[in-house]
C-alpha cells in the first residue's frame, strides 16, 4: 500500500534485523533510523526550499532564477553548499569566541527537534507525544536565545541592536501565536498533533478546523505570527536587505552563516507544517497517499510565504510591534471565548453567533488601531 510505503519499509528492515539482534538492539536501531531520517530531511528541505524561493520570486519579478547548475538548476543548492563550506570563517578579534561558535549550532538544534512531533502522514510521526503542540512551541521559542547569543558575542553594536530588535519581534509574536492555538486545544481536548489531525477526519478528509469561524481566525493569526517568528517578509526587519547591516548575523561568514540560513528555512517548513496539521487536516484527504496530502498542504503554505516576499513591502518597526500587541493579541483572547461558545452553543446558531462576534471584534480593533491621518496644511505666503 503506497500510503504506508515508508512505514512498511522501516518495519520490514526492523523485522530482518530482529532475526539476529536482541529486542533492545532492534528498538535502538528503530530510534536511530528515525533520528537519521529527520537529521537528513532537515538540510534536504532547506536546500531545495532555497531553490524553490529563488525560482518562485524570480518568476514573480519576470526572471528565470537559477538555471545553470544541473538540469533546470536542480543542483544549484549543492553548488551553494560547496561555496559556503569553502568560504573563510572570519571571527572578530574582540568576539566571545565560544559563544560566537555555539550560536549558529544552537539555532539549528530546535529547528531539527521540532520535526519530531510533526505528523508527516498516517503513522508517520517520529514521536507521538501527548503534549506535542506544547513541545513544538517550547522548542521553537528557544531559537530566540541563540539569536541574542549571536548578536552579543560578535562585539558589534550594530549586530547587538539587530539582535535586540529580532528578540523583541520574536517574543512579541510568540504570545499571540501560543494563544491562537488554545481554541484548538479547547475543542479537541488534546495536545497530541496526531490526535488533532484525527479530530479533523470526516467530510471525505476535508473537515478542517479552518472551516469554522474560530478556526479561520486562529489559522490566520498563527500563520502571520509564524511568518514573523521566522523573520520572513514583510516582517524581516531584523535582517532587512536594504539596510547597511544584516542584523544579528552581520559578523558571521561561511558555514556559520549558512547554519542561520538553514535554521530559517527549516523553521519556515515546520511553521507551515504545523499550520497544516492544526487547521488544514494534516495528512487527511481522499485518494492520494496521506504523506502526499501533508506535503501538498505544507508546500502550498510555503508558496504563500514566498508570495508575501515577492509582493508586500516591509513593515515599519512600530507597525510590526503594534500589530502584535494592539491587534493580534486582543483578537486571540476574544477568539478563545468564541471557541467556548462554539463548543457549548447549539450547532444551528453557533456559526452565526461566532462569526458575528469575530466580525464585530475585528471592526472595533481596526477602528481603535486606525492610523492617524494629519490634517491638510494650508500655507500663507507673504507678499
């Protein structure tokens, strides 16, 4: 069965090993196989997400994108990797050498750990924790520490300012991101990513939480916060290309810089994967294999992120912070109450009541956060 192809391959290999290895050794091999697959999947996804972005944004800007290395440019990520490996590793004289070295390593570790609770398909979750969502949010938030370590250890005031700006942004958007997940937990009564996907079964695999008023609001907030958490456009102020510096990783070169780049793209994938898991039914879907449904949904969201980059201008810092604290956060609190109304209200009235509450809240918050338009000036000229 193609749906369980990868699961059956692993089980078949373990059965062969079970013929001459003790049980504890087979369990250890199973664990190492899962770790090895995830450890290889992360860099592979990063390599070809870079190619995908360069191709997609290139076409949006009427360019072709990479097309020289390999057929259709498919080997361009390998050429980029070789280039990064051979570049000189430059470390500032006054830098804290140990922290400067550890920061790019520590930022990759949480990005890889987050893969452990992502359900890539039916029976294809590396570790089905009963607190999978909490694990994901906790692990992903530790990247903030690595970013500050990188900025502080460089002994560069511009890196430090860029790092502080990045930390402020990430902490600000983590709060509404976490709160936007609460309605899912309220309705399903579980933190297991696998159980949340199972709860969206039905309607031929299209009974997604996205199609509920509270689920739609949560999905938009979670996705926008994820875009900000990964420093993607239009929230890419920490490493704005139009500025003199590159933010917290100004003093990094070669493979150390590549690790920051790798972490960003792996986080992009995991944010889109969790959005698909929580709100788009994960691997649920008809006809196609479950893992193929999962990757179709995930890469559709990744395409939207790339669409943002090719379309939207960058926010000002006050606009970006105001969106998190003045709009998204109060909206998530209201949405939690709306999820409670949905859970307890009769089904024939719940959709109307919930939609009305969210629409009124959106209108009120929009009015309260309306940008001040200065009055037209009239100049009096002397004779």
